[in-house]
């Protein structure tokens, strides 16, 4: 079965065409900086990757560019959309509605739309992609794979907030988490690399990029995660502030005469690395500024590392230790300096980074970067949410057909 996986980010659109019968990726690509005048598309795999400047005003235009690249580029593996058997979509927020992936129906679409307020950077573009695909291929089955479903196993002590209980029940206020598909994948790969059943392991998984989250996975079950009611909570991120004193919100509303909508925009789109550094939400740009001596960039860099260390410590204590810490996504996979800052001084906890392994550039490769004698293993694993989405899509489409 040929399954197209669509992963719509706030300003990006990743895609892979996967042949599940052969366990082979046929094509992949990434539309970057969607909505910006300098948007572009990377299409192809590894050495065959090509980059094309292409203005894409929104995710709808990006998706048309994707289909054109899949069907009409010089390295096309299909000639028509009709050759695709199903489409799987990554959806950030499924609320309490979904504890597993689901075949997309009008009811599922309605619920995704209802939850847009809880994931304002991701659910709307994902919903747009679903609607565009339905118009272009109305008979093709589509599946929604929810980041939040992996965290439906959290115990009430971890997912409840200390607000009036009745309000939480009435409005379904709880910790939902996000990046669940990524955390699920890297935890499974961690167990495979360690050659141990995941049921025997305590793993802290770290998805560190423009969006950031850390999860505690105890014997294969997610027991806590840093993102909360929305993806805004938890770690400092590219444009999100992460966890802050909630009293800051009414304070700013009053002092700056801001509306709740403006405050929400400020915390989601103007904060984090971008807000502190004044340079960019991209860690590469912030690192460059820090190396050049920009004081705000240095501060942003240090705050980002400090935020990660806090959650590592929290989950290490929560699970009474860990067998492995896994890092993934743009920063986790590629920024050796940030990894060095995060793990500095943790030797007394049995977390010992191998400085030489950490410096080596094995771009896109799974690797151990802890010292051989480190009781807690540190592993870099490139995430593959698309593989997980394709697997879920295959299972649901096959179940629907039987």
C-alpha cells in the first residue's frame, strides 16, 4: 500500500510517500517557511534532495506544490494522485476525544476544528490539509494520528491541574501533551538499540526543536510530559514561552492594555528564543549570535538549556531514575553545544556524556553519545513520525476494509 503522510507544522509541511508492503520510503520532502516570501521546498531523499525556491502563501498552496513534486518532478515515483492508497495526517491535539488514531469522518473533522483553540499553531493548518486532500481525492481514505493520544495513559495525579475540580471536569481542562507520535517512535527505537524490551526500561524522551517537549516513559507507558492543556506549556521553545507564572498574564493585560487574544499571540508566536534573543526562533541563528557575543542570544541559549535540565531532573526523580535519555528533532539531533550544556555536571546522577562522541557529526544517524561506562545511556535518535503515522494509517484502512 502506498501511503502519503502529511505532517503540517506551524510554518512547515513535511511529507513522505511510503510503500508499506516493502517498508520503503518512495519520496519525501519539506516545505519550509510557509507564508514567508522566502519559502522553499526540499524534495527528494539523501543525496537526491533538491531545493527549490517557491512562494507558498499558506498550507493549501504548499500542498499543491507537494502533489506537483510527487507526480511531476524528474524523480517522481508516481504519475497521479490516484496511485496513492491512503493519506495519514499528523494532528497535534485530539483532546479527550481520541485515545488512538482515527479514520477521518465529518465528526472527526468537527472535533479537530473544535480543538483548534488548544493548538492554534498546528490544528488549523492540519485541518486545512485534510480539507484540501478531500477536494483533490474525495474517495481516498484519510486517517488522523493524534499527538495527544499517547498521553492518555497519564495518571490523574500527573494530568490534573490544581484548579477547582468542577471547572476542570466541565471544560475538560487537563494535561494532554503533544509530540506523542515522536515520543512513541523514539522510545521504541531506544528499546531496540538497547536490545531490551521497552517494558523493562525507564526512558526520558526529549523532542527538542522549534517546538519542545520532554516525556517520562515508565516501562513502555507514558506517565508524564511537559506540554499541557495546550502545546504552550513546559519548556522554552522557538516562539513559545513555555511555563511561566500565570499571574504575568493579567499583569500584562492591565499594564500593556492587551486583549486575551493578543496575550495568546504574544506567548505562542513572539516569545521563547525569538522573544529573548531578539534575533530569531531558529536555534542556529541564536547560536551564531551567541558565538558572536550577542548578550541576549547568550541569555536565550542558556535559558533554553536551563529549561531542559529542569524537566530532566523532574522526570528522573519521578521515575526514581532512568535507563536512557533520548534526544531528537532539530536541536536534539544536531546541536552538540546544547547537548553539552544540558548534560554538564550530571555525572553524579550516572549521566555521563562522551565529549568526543557528542562532537562527531553523524547527521541523520542513530547513535549513543554517552560514555561506555555511563549507567544512564544518552542516545540521539532521528525521529520518524511519518513512519508511525503510516503504520497507524495502514492498520486502520485494513481494519475498515475487512
